């Protein structure tokens, strides 16, 4: 297990606030970093490259040297016409952490490494993990069953065992994590960092609507539906939001079309605004809180879980 030197000692809790489409913005990123966890957002949450640069200016201006680093998520796929321009902005701003999705490209890794940045790549299976490792990424985000948004279907135990067998870099684990004890469990399994998304939807700083946050708080694990009916790629959504939008949660998926992800139209964006993604970690969320309070709770729960574990081992 290993953390890049740029992150070592800079996180209060080994947690990344994952980038979430239409949910993660500057306020959430800054709040997370000030509280001591790595805050991130998708580049495509800003509709233009110029807008991306504006957000980076805001975030950089709000953070100081004692705050945790931040990161940007880039969709690395041929259908993302903005990739080259967005990457140029990321390099110009020397963004500390870049999270890549839908493609692990050596040239993207090289561009980020040119200024000593770190690249984490999200994967749902060992095959794609191997390809990303070959591309030279610094870390792999294992998106296991139960994660919010586009997620895999493998147990975290199985996915971790397969990937850790050949990958010695940083591993981040995603999937139904929402408490400090979950973070400790991820670490015990072999992860270096826990990757939490849904827990940060229900924060005052997120871009999620009040109704979205309320559904996250009210939902249980069985209220999460894994379906390809929204963006053609299997993802986890709140059952109630699907039903209110007139979508059959159990409908058979249509053909996969990555353009829905890499070139979201206004219709696609509206779908994600009205049909809300969440992971099975909703089971552990009971309130909408400020980011700082969420991180305080995670830190307290993490320390308590470690103490309980040590006491059992004595």
C-alpha cells in the first residue's frame, strides 16, 4: 500500500470526496479540502473549458497551504471533444490530482506527471485495472458493487483481491462507504483511500437540490436501483426519483452510447438533474450536514473504530 508523496500527511482522514456529475462544485470541493479530505469535481460540471478555468481560479484562491489537495475528473474518451482543451487548463493550473474515467491514456498521464501531478483512474474490473496500470497511472479507484453513479457489479472483496495481486500503487475503494468505520474497513481490505460520493450529496455545500438530498437521507439500501435505463451504462439511482420521472426501474437496458456521458446534451443533463444517482451507502446517512461536520464525524468514527479493533485484539 502506498500514497503519493504529495498526499502523504495532508489528509485528516484517508478519504476522497468523489467527483459527482451536477453535484460537486467549488463550494463542496473547498469545504472538503478545508476539512481535511481530498475534494474533487468533474470538469464537465462546467459547461465550457472557460468555465472550468473559472472554477479552478475560485478553488485555488480559497485554499491555503495547510488545506488538503483537490482534484479534477476528466473523461478520457474519443467522444469527449473538450478533453485536449480541458487537459491544457488542468496542466496550466497544475491541478494536484487528476481522476480519469472511460480511458487510461498514457499521454494524459504524461501531461499530468510533467508537473508532478497524480493520476487516479476508476475501474470496475481487473481487465481495465491492468490496462490503466500499463498506462502508468499512480492509483486505481476500484468502483465496486453498491457505488453511486456508474458502478461495477463485483464485490469489493473480490475486486480488491484481484487488483492488489498485480498492482502496487495507490488503491482507492468505492462502493457503499459512508462512515468512518467503513473507511477503516476499506483500509483493512488493502485500500489506501476510501472514495465517498453519496455521503457528500447530503451536504449543505453540494449542488444537489433539497429534494435530492432529502431522498438520500430517507432512502435505505434497497431503494437503490442498478440500471442502464438513464444513460445506457449501468448506474445506481434512487428508485423514487426513477418512478417520479416515469421510468420503470426494472426496464431492460438499451444499447450503450458513451456520448450520453462524454457529450451530455441538455436533455441528458436534465435526466441527471431529475433522476438522482446514489449508492447503497445511503443506509448510513441520516441528515444533511455541512461538509466540515461530515468530515468531523468521519474522523471521530474512524478513530473510534480503530480503538474498538485494537481493544478486541488485546
